C-alpha cells in the first residue's frame, strides 16, 4: 500500500489491543494490520502549519508555524501550565476558544506510563489522553469545572508524584506494576488541606472519583533493546519492520519515531 499523507496525531480506539490509524483525505489506515511488516516513510520536505496551512521550514509546538504560536490560544503558556489560565482576566488570546476548551469539565488523573504520574485532561478526552501517553493503567481522581482549577490541583499532586512521562522508559516495556488505588489512598490525605484552600478560593466543588481503573494493552510484537530516536529533521527516509505502536510512537526494528511530533510533515507512506 502506498499513499501520500500529512502526518497528524494517530487516532486511537480503546480496543484490546489499542487500535491505531493514520488518517488521510481519502482513507483511514489501520496500522495494527501491518505489524511485523515493512514500513517506509519518505519525507517530501514539505511541512504545513496545522492552523493556517502555510508551507513552513520549521514546525513549532508539534505542528504550528511560529506566527501562529504567538497568536493562537492553544499555543499559549497556559496550555502547558493550566494553573496560569488567564481567561478570567480578559486577556485570553481568543475568549471564545477559551470558553469552549477551558471552561468545561476536566479530569485530574493518575496513570502508569513510565511509573506513576499525575495529569489532567478534558473529560471528553478520557481515555484518549491516557493512551496517547502510553499508559498501561489509569484512573480518574477528580472531576473539576475548569482547566484552571485542574491545573492547581495537579500542582498539589505533583509535589508527591511526577507529572511527566519518561518516554524512553515507556517504550522499553519496563512499566512495572503499580497499585493506583493504593497510590490514591496515600496521596489524598497529603493534599487535603491545600485542596480545601483551592476550593474556598475558587468557590467551587470538585467531584471525588473512585475508579474504575482503565487498563490498556498495545499492539507490540517486541520492545526495542535500545531506544534509537528517529526524526525527519535528521533523515528524509525512515523505514524498518513495524514491531509495535505505543503512545504516539511507531516502534520499528531500526528505531522509534514520535508521529505527533511530526504533525504537518508531508510523507509518502509505503506499508507492507
């Protein structure tokens, strides 16, 4: 199979194992069907901004041109530091976008991707967000009314557990078994007083969630013995046998490539 594709985040379905698809204008390609087969991605040296569609020489923040990173709300600092959301100050880059994406229910969660971590996501993105991070298990802790509040709760929890995924460890297959319920029992008393301060400050309530734990299996024939990161910024052609898919990474016998990082890159895809 051959097709021209502008790369974007692989679409996922929480099947067992997780289903991954490349989406093109003409079709959706189920990558699971090509496990154990040859795959070739040939970069055409065209990169398109995913917001304005202009041809660019360099991609920023996983798919944007530099001018768009300076004006779009989804590229603002508060996206990576949600506790700094400033919609309430009237300084959001696009208030209507903020209302639709930030002033909606968010979930604060625990996950095991490369060890226990805390994270946040829009309620509508459960469990997609967990799969995109390569989590083998995850559970929601709180549901809160806005992104800003979820950010403050995440900051509290990040004093006790990591808020980042070690992608190399995640791709090594050495996730280890973690009792998320036990982690929850230990964490909640530790943040209780500070959490009450946040709730009083914002004059809101949070919904304490008690499960269930979601578990995920990924389409993987073999984990890499050593992690060799592949990028179109270094080579025009990436090829090898597809050994697995986890998070937003393709695992080849020649190395691993973060597909999401190359959003907007135009490639010729050859499968099988």
